[in-house]
C-alpha cells in the first residue's frame, strides 16, 4: 500500500538567503503550520538563512514551548564530479567552523564571477540589465541562476523557469557558463570536517544514464559519502522505490526532503513519501537533542 506523501520530517529546504522565495522567518512559520517536527535548512553554499531561522525559532519556542519543531543546520554544496554539477547536502554541520566559512566564501565569490559572465553572454544576445536586477534582488546573498531565470520571465524573454534554463541558463543554453565549484571529494570532506553527514541531493535529477548514476554512487561511497536522498517532493513512488534499492545496495543511509523553494509544482514543505521500512533513515544518526534548544 502506498502511504500518503506527507511527513513530519523534511531535510532539504531553501530560504531567500539562496534561491528560496520565503525569508527564514516565513519558512519557520510555514514549517510550524505544516506540523513539521524536524527541518533542515539547506541553502545553496550559505548558512546565513539557517542562522536567522535558528534565532527566530528559539524566540518563538521561548513563548510557545509546545512547538515540536527542531531545526537542523544544513547546507547544499554545489560541486563537480566528472565534469558534471552535483549537489551534496550536508546535515548537522557545525556552522561556526572557520574552514567552512572560508570555503563558502570561496563558493560565493565564484557565484559572483559566474553572474558577471552570464550577464555578458546575455548582453551579447541583446538582453540588458540582468546583473543589476539580480544584485538588487539578492542583496549580497547567494546569486543563483534561478534569480536570472526570474529576470528573464519578468522581462518576457521566457514563459517559465524551465524555459529559462532550456534557452539560456542550462548546459545547452545561450548564456551557460561552466561552473568552477569545488570537487565532490572536497565537498564531502568539508562536510565531515564540520561534523556533518554528506548526502547526494536528488540523485535522479542529474539526467545520468543508469551506468553513470551507479558510477556516481560507487565514487560517493569510495569517498565516504553517508547517504542519498530517497524521498523528495514531486517524485513518483516508483522513483522512490528505485532510490531505496540503491541505498540498500550501496549501504547508504536514506534521507528525505522536499527541496522546497516556493509553494507550487506539487512541492510543499513536508510533502514527501515516508521512507520504506527497510532503509536506514539518516535522522537516526543526527544528534537531534543537541539542536533542540
Ligand atoms: P545555481 O545554483 O546557480 O546553479 O542554480 C540552480 C538552481 O536553479 C537550482 O537549485 C534550482 O533551484 C533552480 N532551477 C530551476 N529550474 C532548473 C532547471 N531546469 N535546471 C537547473 N536548475 C533549475
Ligand atoms: Mn535551488
Ligand atoms: Mn539541488
Ligand atoms: Mn535544493
């Protein structure tokens, strides 16, 4: 029997410190409304949203002590494996770690540089003002291609996020700039260095052949990666079963998370199928009590 796709545990979400639409405070309010018990904020290459959310949640809990929400410090690191862009989520990281701060600053500088190059390519196509718009929108926080997509939609160059990536920002797009992220090995080591667990985000979204996906899993295992995301929002039940099989085959723990950026496209905080019984849920290995303050 297929259970309903709602869970009290969501270990992949974004705020407007990266390319999420909600502020950290609004994200926490939504998590409370949705009855989430365990939430990880995993912004792209930044912990700034988490820090604001953590402060807010501790204030809310001070006045409403029955709120069951626990917030896990997390990150989604953009990295390179075999010339491909892969996202590795880190859960339970020490956000005060100085090496982490240094490495995230380096990723942020690469994002700023990439943004100027994307802007140049767009200008060559007669599209003016993108960088200006994106800088105003992000206010010094993470610049993502999703922000460029928003500009292209608002200026009527494309009708949807997907079209923006197809036509301009994705690998075959006119304004594509190959990223210079850290290697997957460095991303895993960085997460471990900060006491966290390393998770391959949305393994089926990289458009890898079965063989390549298995190679990714082999390499991730060899590099001491800990888990893969098995359950996501907007995912077929068959895909979840497929990923659960991989988790068992490669002896990875299993994570679940909506990858919430904004409400829509069948994506909502906590909207994930519960994990199958035979996989090992990653939250059993997170020091949850430590974060429950
Ligand atoms: P970036 O981190 O700058 O490489 O931007 C990638 C982000 O854009 C992802 O995290 C997604 O949230 C968003 N996005 C939306 N549609 C797509 C798409 N078709 N391909 C890749 N990323 C997409
Ligand atoms: Mn994103
Ligand atoms: Mn991702
Ligand atoms: Mn994500």
